[in-house]
């Protein structure tokens, strides 16, 4: 089933990755709520205007895709977008839930995941957002049978995969993130730094 998604990324280095993700969504790209290559540049707008525009894009979504790129920590917006999507927000008498989140490690950096699993995390920690790091290995209850079959996807509230793996099967990871958002009680979720 298609989910409304938003892609959080460092504008100066991950636009191509964003575009590849949108193309990989195929017909489900119609549910994408974020910026595209045709979106107007917001760089000259006031901070509050940018926040308002981003909140309008994120509010109705159920899954956020975060592109993990070399300089993402230098982004003025990724942490704010993550915090916003993880909060329960009230608007027009409707309360949103925390979004599911999946991290997509940008193409050239697929080896980050290998380093992470070998416990050589220095490059990972230098680049990944604190909220992504704080939501790793944070499951608090035993796996159910269907979750145990793909335990790596269920052990962290924010699962991270290589770009190539994500682009091969985006809906698998989007649905996994959505499923976890429907089971918040299974995770010790950090919603802000």
C-alpha cells in the first residue's frame, strides 16, 4: 500500500539521491509530499517561513525518508524535520502520529553500513544525525514471528539501508517504517536531541 512520504536531505549534496528515490517510487511517487527539482528555492526565505512550508509538507505524511550523506550534520533543517515528524502534532482538530523513518545511506557511502555492523562507527557518528543515532537498537519488546524473519529491520525504530538496497525495493522499507510507527510502544523512541 502506498504511503505519503517526505524526503529529508542536505540540499547541496543529495538532490540527485532524492530524485532517484522519487523515480524508484514509480506510480507511488504521487504520494510524495516534499520538494522536487521543480520546487522553488527557499534559501532566501525567513526561517519561520521555511519552517511553516516544511511543516505543511511533513504534517500529512506517515513516513520520512532521510538521506544520510557526508555533510548532513551541516544541514540547518534535517534535525528539525526529524523532530517535527516524530512529534504528535495537532492541527485543525486532527492529531498526527509519529512518522515511521528510514535512513538511506547515499550511494557512494554504502560502506558506512558495513562499518556500522563491524562496530567501527566513527564515520557513521560523524555524519549521521543525532536523532538517527539515538533511535538505533532501541526495541524494548521481543520480536513477533513475522518480525523475527527480518529482525534487522525491526531492531531499530530508524532502520538504515544502502541507497542501492532501498532503490531496489523502496516499498519494503517504507512499509517497514510505517509498521513500526503503528507500534510505537515496542520502541524507546527519542523524539528530540
